[in-house]
C-alpha cells in the first residue's frame, strides 16, 4: 500500500502552510550546508587515518598496555 499523489500533495501543502516558503527555503539551505560539512569532515577523517597508518609502519610503534596491567601497576 503506497502513497498516492493526493496524499503526497496534501502533506506538501500542509508543510508549506505551516512553515511558509521563506522559512522552508532557508531550512533547506541549512540542511545542504550541514550535508556539505558532514562530507568534508568525513573526507578529513579519511585523510588523517591514512596519514597515521602510513606513519606507523611497525618499527616505531609503541606497545599498548592492557587496562588490567595498568591497574595492577597502580596498586603496587
């Protein structure tokens, strides 16, 4: 059971009546800015991750202590 044309038209009409055309267009502009910001942030994270994996080639990587080992060392 899908949405018919009339149901979609009524929903669009109600949204336009509630928010107005000016408010709706500014809302869509803000949404587009948010999506662009999210995409650039994801691309930046990928670049940082690839740079850090190239930097750590295994020889100069420090071993990571287990949290249980840290707790035992703190108690002593």
